[in-house]
């Protein structure tokens, strides 16, 4: 098995620049129907060849948290129409799982069948990992080869999450873990796919990511803060400026990406910060794959 880590809700300008810099890099992208933009059409239709694997999320998180991009809540009928137009461009598509509660199986399963009746193959999304309310995982294991573990109160329970992942793998099925990109979590779970929006969210909240295995081997995913961002929380990450690893990080940015300290704080700082974080998560995929081999997952679940 070789995990694929998808960059969520990606932008075309970052894709084009990164592909120019790293023509052979493996770039996997998740687009969300809940945050559609003009960039999406460019990536789906005009420049699909720049992307190794492309998948589509229904936007259920947006449905539960924010309004759709057109100012109105997204709908299953709109999602079906979108899928009918573009489904051939996606490697797989997630169900319109509009109910995140542990007992939301009935509504989500109804949506699953409605979408499938329209001729669209979709991946089921589980919210009750252990059958606390409804044995939805058992039900999906009967008929689906790929199952996604979505938003759930069980996600932060290491034992319950691991039990669900291994249950899927022991059934010879594949698993996608939605919204998880922490190295120390992914390395110990034999997941086939995961995704992260941190390539963009990181810079929004003033963070950059750096692989620091030499100095912090137990937790090599180092998160640093830019000095022009003042967090509201009393506890946050250390600044890039003043970090004991400042010199090596600046050298890394120069050698790997051709990016200078001035780029990170200049007129196009958002663009450069997103490039830095994109590179981190593209390389993270290789590092998690290596950890999976060390953990024997390739032999346990070939």
C-alpha cells in the first residue's frame, strides 16, 4: 500500500507554479463542491494533466459550517448535477453526508442511494466509527471497496480510530481518513488516503511547516509562526524569527524552493507561504509511506 495525501481545495496559481518547479512531483488534489471557484474548472477540464489524482468532496463540512460559494446553502441536487458534468475527471467522489451525528446514517445512506440512482458512484462516509449508535461501518463493508472516515467525536480517540481503520483493512477494503495530516497520526495508521487543507490554512493562521527530524525526531512536524501574525490564543507556536532552527530553515527555503526570507514578508507573501506549505505536504506523503513500510503495513495489507 502507498498512501496518497490530497491537498484540499487547491488553487490553480499554486499548482501551476509548483508543477513548474517540480515537474515530476506527485500532486494529489481534493476539490470540494462546497467551495467551488473558477480555479476548479481550470484544474478539472483544462489542466487535469498537471494532477496525479483528483477527487471530489461533497462539501458536507461547508453545509454544516458555512454557506456555499453562491451565498446559498449547497444541495444534494446541485451536487448531483455537478457530478454528472465532471465525474469522469475524478478518481472518486464522496457521498453527500449532510448529517454528521452518530445517528445520521439513515439520512446519509438515503443520499448515497439517491446519488447512485443518478448514475454516480460515490464513496460512503462514516461518522460512527464503532457502531455506538448505528453499525454503519458494518453495513458499508458489505458492498463498498473504499470507505471514508469523516467528522466524528471518535476521530480524536486513538483506539477507536485505529480499530475502525484496521477493521476496514482486515476486510480487504481501502480507507480514506478525511481531514488528517499530522505525521505522528498517519504513520501509525494503515490508511490508503488522507487529505489536508493546511497548505492554505497554515498561512491564513500565520503558520508554516518544516520537517525537523534531525532535532525533534519524536515529533518532526515542526509548526512555526510568522511574526506578522498575533494569535488570539494564549498558547501558540514559536516564531520563525528567533527559532533555533532559523538559519537552517532559510537555507532549506533557498535550496529547495528558491524562496528568500524577504519573499515570506513581501507583497506576494501569501503566495510564497502557500508554496512553502504545499512543498511540505507533497514531501510528507513520501515520509508517511516510508513509515508505513517500517511499520510493516505493506506486508500486513499488501
